[in-house]
């Protein structure tokens, strides 16, 4: 098969890594990709948000399958355009991708289908939003309705915090994405990320993970796109998996089909395990980052075969096999992230770090200079993933590799997957 992967971040590096190992693959194209991905496939200079350009590329190259990594092209309808052109696409059509594209849509959908979630209301008026926050004693969560690169959520402890967050978001912090906001009840409990594969009718559990969003140790500092993860989640049990499938994932699939927008592709449910059971924090219509980097190394089934089976609607006759080992991913980010940071600093020691036993390094924000040196070119720059018999073993290997990397201009959390 000739496959095109869309995207350029660490998630897409992990997807390309998984696809490139498939015996079904004849050629891998990546648009736009990154210099690190050039070792896995042929880079094509088409941006991930250039939907017409991507369709034209897929047609010109006679691509058999397009795997869409980021959320923006999914929400904007790339899968629709590819389907209309007769090209197979991995990812939901735009109607179903509203689960991620609009938090208001997702919350209203859950209400319609009795999927457990916190109390919420949508606002475009700051005064009304502040009044609702006050009814929650300021102990609430403020969210931009639209896509905000994983950063449009502010957790508030007091009414002062809530009013500041409301003013900030409605004041245009995320542009059109925060023209409307949600004010939500703040629920409590450990978080778990649940991933399932859906073909419009059948649901298959994939894996769980626990992501660490805050920038600094001890869950301190601002929210980020993710500073590390562990898979499976320490909270995963067979009983919990069944509960998540029965109360959340399967009702999503059934509700989407009932509303004439069948969901196909990856469904990523961010959940909180409250005293009354799992509740939905948010949905994503694709792999997370760094969740892809921590989950895909555990997959023992050929990933491309799973994708093809999902697209052809055969999940009810397909079983995905997973390693019993634990994976831990540690993100190395540029100093200053998620605020302002410098680009262009040199990173050394990557070859030695990547050669360590059970270690894989995915590049999220690097470029290769003319002299072959690796330079930082983003906020989250590297994802160092290690496999081990348990969490402590995987942590030890991951941080062992991290400590080999020589990059004074970067930092990481030192407590990823710590008990």
C-alpha cells in the first residue's frame, strides 16, 4: 500500500514509525513531515491545513490510504474531501469530529445520550458566565469552545480566578476559538485517557494512558500540550475498561450512528474517575501527543492492518494484541515553554540515547542542520519512550536515556509516571 501520513509533530513521527514497520507498506509519504521523519518516508511540502493541496497530492501520487494525524484537518473536513475523491482516509468526517471541534457540541451530545459528565453551561457574555461561576463558588473549569491546541482550559480555585479566566478567554486569548466559552463544574478524581477504535458500528478498546499536563514537577505551573505519559494507566482494570466501554465509548458510537454521523477512526476520551464513576472531561478525534508516543510502542498487532480493517468495517472480526509491558514517555521541552522560548539550540547525544535498550525517541520539534546537527525548532521538542516490565523499570530506562541527551536549553519533568 502507498500511504500518506498528514502532520509534522511527535504524534505523526510515532504514526510514521508504526506504519513504516508494516509488511503491507510499499511507500510512505509524509506531508509536511519533519527532517527526522525523512528517514521513514518521502516528505511532501504540503501543509497539514491545506486540505485541497493534500487531496491533490493524494490523487497525483495515487495514494491508497491517508492517515490524518492532527485535529484541525479532521475538524475542517479533510476526511470528507478524501472520501469524496475516492481515497480512503483514517479519521472521522467533519460532522463526527465536532466532538473535538466544539466543546459545546460534545457536552450537548453527552446530555442527549446520557453519557456521564459534569454540569456545564455555554456563554458568550462575561457577566452571565461570572454569575454561573459564582454559583459554583468559583471552583470551576473555564474552557474555550473551539480548538486551542490543548491549551484552552483554565482550572479555577476561586471566583477571582474564574472571573480572570472568563475575561481572558472572552477577551480573545484564543481568537475565534474562545468567542464562546464553557463554564463547568469542577469534578475530582484521577484522570485516565481511554483510546478506542471505531468503524461506525463496532467499538474495540485499544489502550489507556495517563498524561501529565502541567509544566513542572508536582503538577505545578501552566497547562501544556503534555509533558509525559504512561501506558497503560495505573488505574486501568478489566472492570474499569468494561465500565468505560459500556457507559461512554459504546454510547458515543451508538449516538453518532443514531444522529447520522457515524464515527470512524480513533476516539480518545479524556476521563476523570470520580466517586460516582468515570465522567467525560473531553473528547479528541485522533491520537493524543504524547499519548501516541507511549501507546504505539506497546502495540503488537500490525498498525496498518488495524487501520485497513477499521476502514473496511471489519473490527468485529479483528483483535488487537498489546504488550503486557509498561511504556513511559518523557517530553523534553525548550526552556520557557509553554510561554516564549528560543529556537535553534543544538541537541547532542541523541544517537547514544536512542541506542539504549528498549528506548525509542520521537521528534516533535527538531530540524537537521546542513552539517547534520540536530537543532530545536519548537516548544515540545523530543519524546523519549521506554518499555519496561513495570512502571519503575520503564521510568528508569526513560530517564536514563534523557540524562544522556546533552541539551542545556531544554527541560523536562522528573516525576512522570512516579507513584
